[in-house]
C-alpha cells in the first residue's frame, strides 16, 4: 500500500502543478477570514428524525467510544487544519470502484464534523446513479435533489432536512434520474450550490466512483477538494491512477484506507475510556 500511496501523491502533484510560495501575513489573514466566516442562514429547510441501525456501522452516531469513531475525529481534525491552509469548505468523497465504503465514510465524516467539530454541515447524496446514503441513514423523506430539478422551484433549500437536531442537514438524491450529468453540469445547479457553500461550514458530497461515469469529474468542478476512499483488496493502483487521470482537477486532499486491519478493536473502548486504575510506584 505504501507504493500505491506514493504513486497517488505523485499523480496528484502533477495535476495540481508546481507549489506556490508560502503566503505572507496579509494573505494569511485573508485566508482565515474567507474560510472561518460565519455561514449565512439557509431558509425553508425542514427537520427529520432518522433511525440508524446498529448494523449500519455509522459509528459516529452509534458507537462514539469506538476506535472507528476516534479515527473519524482524527480525520476531522486534519481536515479542519487543512481547511485553513487551502481554503477548503466542500469535499466530495470518491472511490475507484463500488463497494469501497465511500457512503459510509461520507456519513461518518459529516456526523463527526457536526458533533465534534462544532460545524454547520450539509451532507449531499451526490451519487445519483446508485444512491445508498438515505438508506444508510434511515432517511424516509422522498423529496431530494432530482425532485428539485424536475420542478420549477427556484430555491433548493426546501429540499434540505435537518437531522436529529444536530447542526447537520441532508440533501438526498430523491427520485430516480436517468441523466445525472445534466443536473451536475447545469448553471442552475451550480448557482444553487454556490449559495449552499455560503450557508455551511462544510459540505460533504457522497460522490460516485471515478469510473466509468463522469459524475465525479463534474462534482470536482464544484467542490474544493476530493477525498479518496480505498478499501484494501478492491481497486488496483492502476484503476485508481486511471480514475484520477479522468478528473480534470482532482484536488486530492487525502486518502482514507478502509478496512485496512483489525488493529486490536475488541477492547479499545474499555482500555481507553474505562475507569482509571491506580498506578503505584515511586
């Protein structure tokens, strides 16, 4: 996996181009004010309660003391730091193939941003070909992105739902769509997405695998960065490189290695969060 990581880092640098000099003090102030400004209120949203099963592996909600939940908190901390350096407010979660866990990562990441990062977060079910995020969340409302597109509604905000009184909003895929690219490359949706960016600290898009559809490339034009999910033993390095090459500007911010090992998960909560033990000695 080390060779894969270095290959992907090298490929991302080639797409990003040569590095730029470190910003001066005035530039740093502008970057901070641009990234950390208060989000504006989003009007017309609704509330929804979701019931997440224990089998969903949504550890950020169901098992906050687990090692998996701690890993997502560590990831959020790194992304918050990166947000200041690179002015990132929106991410798409991508993968090389299906079944790599991008929807699970998207949901856990968004919940962790909202619960532990203190951020106002929008989670978007951006895979309009094979939407699974609503099912994972136990979300039962029927209207979503495709429904907004199919009507004459101007604002997309009435299609957003606040989940379980958290600072977390959800935009589902909604109805079936035969041509998602028509929506994602439209100026109408681009305009609404720009408004949403101003309303949230973070936008997390559960996107598509990089191949064979063009959707991940279309999302990459809208978001500030891409987070690649790789499940050990699923996509080859060749497939991942080919997928990244298919993106006009991948803006890769990191790689999440999913199901890499079992690393002593069994007693993690008891060992770390359990009661203190008296330590004797001089």
